[in-house]
């Protein structure tokens, strides 16, 4: 028996699978934010019929690392840098985050300045020693670090990605002197991110040192709670899972654990049904995550969390502050704005009846009759429509519109924000959204998917059978992923590429060993070798799979991405990578026979747009069923809105496919 | 509050604001990623914007404030210089007296058509690390424009889609690093292709007339919001005087005098009384003065006003002809864009502080600390340009930021690991300058110390300010510390002037200590020990 467990801020979602063509079961319960391991256990007991002792594997998506960073509740840590560079984290890239701000602020660094220390040593860019490590001075620094009583120590020296000796000497000294008691508490930049750009590397190593003790403790609690025979895996931001023990080495790789699980779940379900080029729309109460997968997930290494650069490979997920709880207001210039301020869960949207008075996106949907007043969240919550109407009437008064038109306007403004996020992950990366299917999930995704698709001419929308538990599904389906990279920085030539091909054997051996440790058999292993390449003089690399003519492949990719190639220019290779995948056995998904037929609505109601809206129950819809908009499809954890001019049909995998007529 | 001031509805104004901004943003992303010089790809010293057919700015991708208020002049100059436009044209220019600001900033402008009608322009401006001139990096201690590099009047670099290879070759041949120039100019052209096609798509999707109507509405919207900000400033006349410290030829005070007249929803800023045109490189063309003044007005808004032509309308700027804020051709101007622009901001904010003492921060570092270096690394010629941040002024709301760029610039630093890999330089120290911020109830932010070691002989040019006159404090706060430029030869330190150029040897070092920000308010503990 295997289970996927996604613990979010409000709900804990579980999906289980008993192997060999068995059944999938789904369960949802409220999270216990103080003791997440309790939510996991309670959920597992509910979903595993014979008791949790029969569990073989649990895959988990966690927000623990993310929350520790956002709330600045991570470990007490110190930073050691090369002499002359103790303020790396404070100067950053020297810019301010906002251009027109009379009193600009920067995100609070994770390590205070008084715990940042300089170590006398210096390498040059080739890794040659300009100044040897001064051990006596190091000892004096370590005296002071000892007095700081830290949980972990981050070390980031210049050029450690070429020559790691000094960092390793420092680590050895720290352990010899017992400044910290376990070796994983010393976090070296040459181990976490052996790549150039000192601030981004220092920021990444500080993030790792900040969350590693927290994640380590959390994983320890989970492992104690779970039966000894079951193995725990954690979702990483790149969409793969790793065994829980690895978290003590790669804690920061879980920063986007939950959202990545959603993307992987969406991709798996969509590709089984024949849609392997997708854009995901995961819309919740406070925010929306948008990501693009073109044939296979392609993680990128340029992102940030709470304004702090994080350079580990993560799925390219764009998050914006637009969700059901986003507040709508009229600004000083008379324009209607939606978000990023959110009513949160408490008081929440006005229709929750918990005292919220400001109009939100959920209120707008409620006014337009798109939320099921009787069965909202499976009947667990009654909607207070009159409170929603009061909130929108006030907004309508300010802009001089009817309440219904105002509600539509609120949705339209939220959609344009989503539109911009989708452009960011598609057009700005050289992908045409018209070649993709939009996969909508999260509580509010299926309500807004068609409108989002219309703005970008996306031809079709797919709503999976259980859009509210897609992250848990993604956990159950995710493969084990390992990655090894090495900064190489050299000019691309036939000779250098041949030499790199040889040195990749070492990365490959390490990846193979790691997968074996994860219990993956040789037949289930897949490896992809690639190079990060750029024209000499550029700062951004393109990741090119290692094939017959990688240099030509790079020119072609540059042309596709930027519209021009410069075949006369020298090409540089920056990083060499090997990605290993351990294929996990997936639930067999066979298509049911789909007999085309017109679906029967269980009712209808007057649409505020004029005409009637047909009402459908998702669980009544059989494969092959189809119907035209305007329609609403109700199910326990989500509502799908099918606008006029759209048609819905159910495929053999029970997905709801929406297409423009 | 007045009702919605705009002629279109509250909903679609927000929709089109995002659509236009997305065009400029995508141009910027393309330019950054395809570019070659550290100055563009690492430091993001560029801007992109969308204009209407009347050369009014509709939307911008926010990068560098000094670019944005001065780009309208570029589009106007392109329109004036060209009899007609065709699809696929790209105009290039850098002449400060015809739409430019200083020669390293090369601006491109291309028309976007709807059917047969010219409807919009997209524009990009990027700071190119070398465009020729007296010293590597094209920021020399010059006395006339001709010494600052190649002058490009508005001309078509692309005609109906065909490259003007001759013009390209001429521009590139005048740079000390031609291969990098080609790459960066190509990246700008790539950004234009993206911008042109996105705008065309937008007109197809939303209709030509509706798009135009909403562009107009966006201008009205920003104008209305800017007027609301000005209306909150008490009516009156406010004066302030600050000064530059020298023109690169000699050290002397060049006063900047601002008189601000606020009346209802309009603001007039008159710079009469400022110093006459200088012999050296600190002259600033009027586009820069307007840009810096508009920036100050935009700063006063709490609401996120989209920066476009509408923000500029309520703020009138007067610069007396023949002053160093409105120089006559061919006066040297290269530092007007970076240094004089910062002092204009200090002067305008200083005047506004009298009207809004609780809102305006003390002076920030007030200089970009421009560092240019160039020479030969073996047979290869190299050129490099960068700027340094420092301490921000404190305000009623808290301490000033340390080690960051302020006001008219927001370029990033070049990572030391990227810089040393591509140039024969070594950065020995890069840290905050402790206790350089001005004391006060809230402290000014600290400056930066950056120490460079040359690995080969090279020409170094520094253009900096606030080496003699410190950034002012406000409401009783102390001024920040002045910056300091030091050259270390054979172990011996020499303090050099704020603007300095020298040919140095291998092993020599340049140490730049940047100014701290001014403090705000009286520190209670300090006040207690002062008798009386």
C-alpha cells in the first residue's frame, strides 16, 4: 500500500493505492498547523483499511520549509565568507526591490550581520590559491561562532565551485572543535550549489542552513510516527521525490514541494489522456500557481523565495496574489484592482459570513451564482449571499456599475493578472500558449479556467476528476529524481565536449548509486545528460541535452528562444549535468469506453447573463457525456464553470474536457 | 473622492494597464537574456517602453528611472528626423542634443502599424560599455561632446526589415569592444521584434480603436492620480539649493537652485539660478532634468501609478538656456545623466521636505560612483563600466538602506566571480562601510567599500560626487559621511578627487568608499547629553 499526503495550510489531502491494478482512494481532512504529523497520521488511518502497519511507502508534500522562511522561524545559523566579503547577504545585488518607493525596504536576511564572519583565504577564478587558509585566524573566528550557540553553519567562499578544499578544511575544523555535533549541520556552498555568482550561491547556502535543522527535526517526527517498515519520501521543487533521509542534505529542495506536486499530478493525468503539453492553473484561496510543461517537466535554476535568491532547480512555477479570497477595491485613479491583498481564511470572503465586508473574487462568483450555496465545500459551509451582495453593492456604487456587471469586472481583472502570469511561463520562454492544454485545479481553478484560456486563445481546458486533491495524486505518481551537476566553464569544441562526455561518467555513476540507495532497480532507471551553454559573453545559459551535435543544438535553441542565432560566435559550456529518474510503478489507468451521449442536467437556474444555466453533478457524468455552456458542474471540492460558447465532454479517464465551440 | 476620472470603465483600464506593461516587460526579458556585456546582462542597465503615435509614453518596464522620463525626447527626435516610417523600420540614436542623454545610452525606436496607419512606437535604451571617446568606457573627463564617443543622430538602422549594415559597421567600428557591441545591438533588435509583434497581436485581439482608446485612458488615469498626489502638498513656493562639486576639470561649486510652486493640482519647478554651463562633463540636457523632477513627483505616491506621459503632464519644468541644466551644443555631458541627475533629485526633494517634513527622506548617497576601466589583456582590448550603491537617507519611517543604489538608478552589481573571470581585475574587498550613515532618531544607511586590484596596466576613470559636500540630514539628523576615492601605488595611498582619470600599473589598487545616507530626526540619547 502506498499513499501520497499533501499537507497544506487549511487541508490535508491523501490519495492511496494498493498496487497491482488496485483502487485509488481519496481523503481530505482539516490540517493541524501546529502538529502536521498528526494530520498525516489521522489521514493515513482513515484511508488505509487494514491500519497503517500495512503501508510500504508514503510520499509527502510539505510546506514546513516554505513557512519557516516566510515567517523567519528557521534555525539559528552563522555564515563564513572569504575575507573582505562578509556583507554578501546584505549588499545583495546592490539594487532596491521597488523603483519608486520613498522608503524602500529589503527582505530581512536570514542570518544577522553579527553572525557573518570573514575567514582569511582567497582563490582566483581558476581555483588557484592566492592566499592559503589561515588556520589560526579560523580558530579565532570559530571561538566566536561557538559563543553564538548556532544550530547550523553556512560556508560560502569565493570560487569554491572550482576548488572546494578550503571549504572542506573549514568543515573539518568545525567538527574537530565540536562547534556543532553532527556533520550535516555544516553547510558548504561547494556541496549545495557548486555554481558561479557568489551572492546567489551565498543566499542559497544560507537558505539551506536556515531550513535544514527545521526539516530534519520535522522528518524525524514523521519517521517516528510512521511504522518502521514504511519508507517516507519527500517531494522536491523539481517535481521528483527523494527519500526522507536526503532532506538532511537537500532541505531547501523542498521549498516548492506542494506546488510541484500539483504540477506533476496534472501532468501525469493529462499525459495519460493524451495531452502532454500543458499549462497548469492551480488556484486556491490566496494565490494562484501557473506552470508550463512541454512534453516533460523542465526545472530551472533561477528563482527566489520571499525576495531571497534560490538557485536550485525548481519547476518554473509563477505564483501571483490572485485567489478566491483576493480583495477587490477601487484605487485613487478610479481603476478596479483585485489582490494581492487577501481576506485569507478569516474573516475570508463576505459570503463566508464570518464578518468579512470587503468584496472578494469568491463574492463575485457567488453573486453570479457560480458557487453552490447549499453544498459549498461538500455542505460543510453555508454561504451568506446577502453579505456578499452588500460587499459588491458598495464596490458597484464606487464605479457606477450594476452589481452583476461589477462582479463580472472583478473576475475579468483577476483573469488579466492570471493572463500575465501565463504569458510569463509561456510566451516569455518561447512557447505559444495556443499549442497547450490548460489543466485547471485547486478550489477555484475550474471556475476561471475558460476565461483564462479565452484571453490567450488556448483551445482546450482539462479538469481532472478530483481537482481538489491533485497535489496528493502528484505525490503518489512522482518518480524519484536525482541530479548531479558540476560547474565546468570552458569553450565548446569537439575536444572539450569529448572530454566532458568522459567526465559525465562520474556524475552518472553517482546518480546511479543514489538511485540504487533509493531502492530503484536498474531497469527502472533513466538518465539524461545535458550541458548549460551560452555564447561567450552572455550571462544566461540554455540547457541543451547531450546529443550528436550539441553546439548546433545550442544555436537552434537560441534561435527558437530569442529569434536569432550567431553561429560565428564562440560557445561556452558552463555546467555539466546528469539527471537520474527512478521510475515508480504507477496505478494502471485504462481508458473506459466513452459512448458519446448528451448528458442530463439535474437542474437549471436563471443566469445573471440572461438565459438559463444548466446544472450538472460531476459524479453523474459518465465517459462520453457532453453538454454545452452555460453550465455549472458541481463536485465536493470544486465547481467548474462552462461559459456560453464552450462545450464540455467527459473522456475515458473521467477528465472533463472543455473546448470552444 | 471624485468618481472615476477616466473615459473608459474601471475594469478595462486595469486590463489594458497589464496588457501594455506586459509588452514592455517581454521586451526587457528578451534584451537581458540575449545580451553580451556585463553591463546589460548582469547589471540590467537598460529600459523598454511603449509610446503612442504622438510620442507619448504609454507603458514602461521599470528598470532605470533616469531612462524613462528622458525616452519621450528620443521618440520625438526620431519622428522629427524621419519623413516617414514603414513596418520593419528601426531608428537608432544617442545624440544628447537630438533625443539622447549621453552617448553610451543607445536608444532604438521602431514603429508599429495597424493596417496602414502608424499607431505606436516601441523603444529600448541600453547603456553600452564603450562607444569610443577619450578613455575606455566612454565616460571621460571631457570638455566637448566630440571627446565622448561616436555621435549617432537619429537614423534608420533597419529599413522595412533590411539591416543598414553600413550604419551598424560604423557604430561597431567606433567601439573598443566591437564583438560585444554587435551582440548587444542584436539583443536590442531582438527585443524590438518581440515588442512589435506583441503590440500587433494586442490590436488584433482587442481591436485597433479600443486599444487606442484605452491607451488614452491610461494617460488620463495616471495624470489624475499624479494630480491627486500634488493636491495633497500644501500650496506655496518652496526653494532649495544644493550643489555639484566640480566638472572634472576643476573642483568648484556648481549650484542647483530649485523653486517649486505648488498650486492645487499642478506643480512648476524652475531651475533658474543654477550654475552656468560648465567646461567639463557634468552638463545635463533638459530631458534629464525633467526625468529627475518627474521621478520626485512619482515618489510621493503611495499608490502604484503606472508611469506614463500622464504622470508628466501636471509637473512643468523650466531650465534656463545656457545653464548647466540646459547646455548648448557641443558641451560635454557624459556625467550629467548619472551624477547631475542625482543632485537634481536631492534639490527637488530638499524643497519638498519643507512642504512635507514627515514624508521626505534625508539625502541618499547622491552619486552613482561610476568606475570605468580599460586597456589591453595581452592582445585583447577590454573595457568595463560599473556603478556602486551606498547609504540611503533615513526618514520618519525608519533607517535608510545600506549598500544600495538610490533614486535615478537601480542597476545590479556584477558578481565578483563573473567580473574576475572575464576581466584582468581582482576585487579585494566588497563590504559595507561601517558608521558612514548619518546619526539621528533614524540612522542613514551605510556606504560601500570596494577595492579593485589591476592585474594589467589600464586606464581608470572615476566620476563621483559627494566627496566634499555630504548628503544632508533632515529634521535634526546628521549628514552622512562623504565618499572617498583612493589610489594605492607601491603601497602608498593617495586620495584623489571625485572625478579622476589615471593610467595605472599592474598591481595598483583603486579603493572607492561610497557616501552614507543622511540621518533623520534628533537621536534622543544624543539630545540628553547636550546641555540646555
